[in-house]
């Protein structure tokens, strides 16, 4: 463990809040996608893939929570498309024709959320306050 008791208070506060800001930033991006026209663009872009239909059947398509789950579930095929193409749940044309700006936003949101969770676990477990 690293003892932070002698370090400046500003640095300790920053170390605590950076993971939370990253996590909230990813959630904000997903919220923007969920409540804007980008959600419909995403759904239209995955029209030939069964992955979207499975996500909608599992999560429903009624509220903001279900839209968050669908966006998170559809980000994974964008990160590892070859795996989902082999499984038969992602159509290769859907991957090729997916809008680049939306793919970047979805991957950025997932990256921020994952790094926020991992760094918050690291901060709690590796440092002595």
C-alpha cells in the first residue's frame, strides 16, 4: 500500500475524483445517445443483425434504463466485431456501414466507464488514506 497521508490535499482529492469523473463522463455520453436521434440511427444501422433483436428482447425498449442496456450491449460487437460475426449475431455489412461518429462515441463511453471502474477499484485497494 502507498501511504498518501503526507501528500497535498489537492492531489488526494484529484486522485479520488478522477475515476468518478471518467465514469460519469461515459454515462453522460450514453445518456446523450439514448435520448437523442442517435439511438434510432444505431438501431437502424444494426437492422440485419440478430444481436440488436436479442438485446431488445432481453432489455425491452421502453425506458431510459433499457436504452442504456441496449447501447452497452451493442457497443461490445463494435469493439470485437470478428467474434460476433463468427457467432452469427452481427452481419458484416452492418459493421462496415455503421456510422463512424457514433461508433467512436459508443466506444469512448464504454472505455471511460470501464477505466473509471477499474481505476476506482485501484485507488481504493492500493492507497492508504
